[in-house]
C-alpha cells in the first residue's frame, strides 16, 4: 500500500479563517484513484515548523503533497522550507521566471518584483507546470519520498493534481488498483436511519459504504474496485432498500430534474410565498434547469390561505398566465402549516404539511424547496408526487388528474 500524506499550510487554514476544501477534494479524488491518504496535517506560516513537518512526513510516507505557501509574499514559505528540509539552497529557475514574465505581458499588466520570488526553487527541484497561475509547483526527493509542492488557489491546485500529479503517481506506482465511488443521493432519512436500513444487506467484501451529509441531502457513497462486475447489483440492492428516499444515482437532484425537463421539453415557473426565492435559486444551479425555467414570483407579504384548494387554484392560474407546462408553488396556511402545490397540464396536486420540529428559516426554505423539486421529479417519472419524508408530517392531500 502506498502511504500518502498531505500537509496544508497557512495561518488562515490553521485557524479556520477559510475551510480547507483542497484537502477534502484531494482525499476523495485520491481514494477513488487508489491512492488513499494515510495522514493529514496543517501547519501555519512558521518556517521552522514547516521544515520540521516536511522532514517528518517524508520519513513516514512514500508521497507527500504540500499545499499552499507558493505565493509572492513574505508569509509564503514553502519553497524555503523545502530547501532547508533538503539541505540545499534556493536558486532562480530562469524558465519559470520567463513564464511568469510572459504571463504578465500577455495580460497587459506590469509584473511586481515580488513575483520573481515564485521562480525561486530548491536546487534540483523539478518544476510542475501551472498553466493557470503564476506559482509553479515543484517536486523533490527526500528520505525516499516524493514530495510535491502545490499552490493553494483551488482551481490551480485541482488542475495541477489532475493534469500533472496523478499521472506521475500512476507511473511511479503502476500496480495500485483504482477504486470507483458511486453516489446515491437521498433525502428524508438521517445517517443512522440509512445505516439501519442497509444493515441487512450482504455487501461484497471488496465494497465499502460511506456517507456524506449536507443540508438537506445525504449521499450514500459506494466504494468498489473500478471494474467490479457486482457494482450494478449492489447499487440496485441499495436503492431498493432506500426506495422513496433515493433522488438520483451519480446525479444530484437538480441535474436529474434538468435532464427530465429537457427530455419532456417542459417549461417551469415558480410561485413562492414561503421559500423566499430559494426555488428560483435552485433552478439556476444547472444549465439545463436554467434553460427550462421561465420565471418566479416571490410574495412574502401575501396573506395566508384559508383553504388548501386555494393553493391549487392560484398555482393553476399562474401556470396559465405564464404559459408554463409546470408550476411549483408554496403558500402559508392560516393554521401555520404549508401548502406545497404542483400544477401541470396533466394534473394538479397539493399537499398540506408541517415540520416535525423547529428549523431556522433558511433550513425551512431549503427543505420545502427540496420536497417540491422531488414532487416534480416524480411527476416527470409518472409517479405519485406524494411520499413521506422524515422532516414533515403530512396533514392532507388533494389530487386532481386531467
């Protein structure tokens, strides 16, 4: 097994001023490629601590990824720490200096003297190209480990990892077996509920399950060898166990909806009294849903409705006014419950729900939006739009098919 460590640098990362998204992204990508991280650490902008940690990681690892600290300012210390760890001096890399100079010339901006610091590398270091930034990466050999230094800017880091570092690791360690992570997107069950539901499944030995929770979804991650013949069987078994809580496989809900709306050639509008524009915001998270979206009206000051049937009437009127194929709508009722409505040329549906516990306003908006989007997904698939979710108690429904 290849032992791989990651060292994140910077006071802003150490003290939580920014979230270390680079580390979580690399961990997931490397796991899928067969290069699971063995160890992670974070050090601030302190030269002695950086140098000591680089040496320590090189002694326990086959590969070390150092992220950050390659900028032009005085607190960017990774190159100097690398040189001290290797016991060599820094030297000006003329080729990278020429690359930086040409970059500033191309964009029509003067190059600050401090940018030349980004071409100062440890003697003997091998440059790792960065076509989208001024900080090159580089690698050194230390205590038998390959130590790779990468920029902290996320889009620069990700491109360098994909285009340069992964190919290097695959060449250096050709026998590593690639893994694949298939994701099942769910809504309405907690992690413990999912784990309990799946506990009776007989998962093959080479497979493992993981979970990622983020409001309002939980991803069930199915890890397996890349070309295992049992992948489809396992995914089918899991989705059958979770049934109505599965929103998509390897596609988040909004992408599933985008494909469905494009396939049906349906146009959608939204009428929002409760969600404050969250429905419209969600529709702009996918290019295909954006293309299918006509308009949204947000009316936070409207009086609560008295009858559930009024929600259907308003949704249907709005659909006719906008000449949409589908309208998703949400309203307050005077008993402080909510009406969630779907109006289409195929039928009109509304459910009256209330939350089972207290949520902040933003969470309420996201949860209600997700239920409405799932109603749309089910309608596209010719399924009943009504299903039980753990966050809500359903009080009543009205269904009027055309």
